[in-house]
C-alpha cells in the first residue's frame, strides 16, 4: 500500500466509519499533532470521535504525496457547527501516520464567493 492509500484508508476509517480502533492501526504510538487545539498522541481523538454529531460527515477530495508527506483536501460537514474545507498534511513513517498539520477554513458557497468559484471539490 502506498502512502496515499494509507492516508485515505486511515482518514476514511476515522472520520467516515468513526472507527476508534483505526487510531491504533494506522497512527504511530508517538503521533505528533500540529493543530494547536489538539494534544499530541491519539487519546484526544479517541475521546473526540464518539462526540461527533450524527450529521457530521467527511468527504475526501484531491490527495497527493511527495515522498513520505501526503496532503488530502477534504470537506468536514458540521465540524463544530460549521462546514469546513481542510487540507490535512501527514508524515508517514514505517506504515503509520506519525505527524499531522492542517489548514481549515469555513466553507463559502460559490454563490457567496467574490469569484463565483466553489471551495470544494477541486475539478481537474
């Protein structure tokens, strides 16, 4: 399995299937987190996942990799009451996600955008 497939499988298991056991399966024991609201490790995620509202969803978009760095563009629906567009960046080591950065922005519809373009999905 290449790094892109690993990240997509991990993100799908965590945010679509809400499988807490996926954190142990796909994430490294010393997982480093760069989102300032989430501590290092997977314990916070294990506690957070069951609290997601029933109408929360995640939709993956474009995914790319450069060596052991994988970036995935996605839509988080009802993330703390808002729809967010994000780019999650992962460092992969020995078949595990070991480090994470993200950039999140509240989604603005094409109708409400100054340029008329949607933020998601990217059409290539």
